[in-house]
């Protein structure tokens, strides 16, 4: 009896937590996981082969706010500026299918934690959401050849933001 097994996986995670000086908070986590496994068995005149492919992606968005001040707007703009290169790097690694180690994920999450302002109310939530959407849109546009748009990047990103917007419409503000 001959048995062959092969497995490969890519786990990409992104975590971002931000709190403004006035106490608002935003938490965003994304994941994009892919795996492949292959098994082959041969025993005399019978054989079996099995191939399994999987792709999972998703997000979690949480927002807590008590109002949008001018200082909050300044903090949101600065957060987007600080966040941009880190998100560009994350999107580049997903595009290249580079797997993240646990240490890399932890380091990225820790470095991004301080970049977003805490959100206090619906207005601030909308401002931060709009800014994040614009930022992701700019990053995807910048990193994608317009003549050969990569649906493996664009489709999940589009779906993610559509779902995020739906969730935000159902969002309740607690003061």
C-alpha cells in the first residue's frame, strides 16, 4: 500500500484597534485564509485520490462613540494617513499570497492599534467609515493594473465593504 499526502495553507489576518482622546473606539479585524490538501492511496489494483481546496474570508467591525468633535475629525484624518502604508502592505501580501506568521500578525496588530480614533456617535462613525472606504479604494486602485483588474482582490474587498456598510446601518449608538 502506497500513501501520499500534501497540505499547504495561507493564513492572513489583520487587526486594528483605535481609541480617540475623547473615548471613542473602533475595532476592525479581517481574515483571508486558504488551504489545499491532497491525498493519494494505492493498494494493489485499487486507488483513491482526494483534493480539498478552501478559501475563507471575513471581517468584524465594532464601533463605540459619544459624538464627533473637530478634534475627532483631525484624529480620524491623521489615523487614515498613518494607516495607509500598513494597509497597502497587508493588501500587497494578500495579493502575493504571502502567509503571515503568528508573530507578524501580532506585530502588525500592535502597530495598527494606535492609528484609528475612537468613534463616539453616528456622525463620527460615518466619517471614519467613509475615510476607511476611501483609503481601501485608493490602495486597491493604486495596486491594481486597471487593464487587468484582479477579481481575487477586488471581489472580496468589494463584498467586504458592502457587508460592512450593511452592518453599520444596523449599528446602534450607546451613550
